[in-house]
């Protein structure tokens, strides 16, 4: 089971993080082009703001699960580090369950909104009519994958038999 979960992470979650990185590069190029056009002609690239908003949402939410899989999200252990190992594991598990329920609720609402947005062809008014549904779909996909990765990483942490110190956890997080 663990191997199947790791394969899913390797073949689905992490590549979407790479796609998100490509979108960030596209955002940078769009911004440079807009600034250059504004400087040269006094007018920017039409629709830059609208496209940037949609692309930024896509980039952030496609990368959120990959960040969880790599251990890049903020994790504070100052309070739990003082607890005995057995108690700490259960406190972390309860916290993980609450977190998973919250994110799963967000994912469900986002999937529903993405379906409606896709079916209606929702778009943003502005200088350019930019479709919003791709951002809503990416947000929903990202949150669904984030729930999966959140549960996977929480279970992995809970089942880990070793007692990691705060310094080890920090060093491990920077190596990922």
C-alpha cells in the first residue's frame, strides 16, 4: 500500500508541481513583456492582469500537494516536542485528522464550484475576457491532491517508529 501511495506521489503530485513551476516562468515572461511594452509604447500587453490572476491561482494550487509531499509546508513542533513520544504521536494524529477534514471540505466545495464554472464557461470581465474555469478546476484538483498528500504524509509520520528531535526535523525538511 505504501509503495502504491509513493508511486502516485511520484507520478502525479510531483509532476504537477513541475507544471506549476513552468506556469510561474510563464507569469514572469508575461510580466517582463508587459513592462517592456509599457516602456516602449506606453501601453502594456492587453489582459496581462486578468491572465496573471488566473495563472497565479493555477500555479499555486497545482503546487500545493507537491509542497506537502516534499515537506515544504510550515510545520511547528515547539509545543509537541515537549510531549512524550506516544502522546505527541496521538496529538499530531488528531491535529492531522482535523486538518484533513478542513481541507477535504474545501476540496468538496471547490470541486462543486469548478463543475459549475466549467459548465457555464465562467470568465472574468476586463480588458480581455479570460476564462476563470481553468483556475477553478486547477484549484479543485490541487486541493483534492493536497488532501491525499496531507493524509499520506500524516500517516507516514504517525507510523514512523523513530523519535525525531526538532533539529533533525528541520534538517530533514531542508534536504527534501
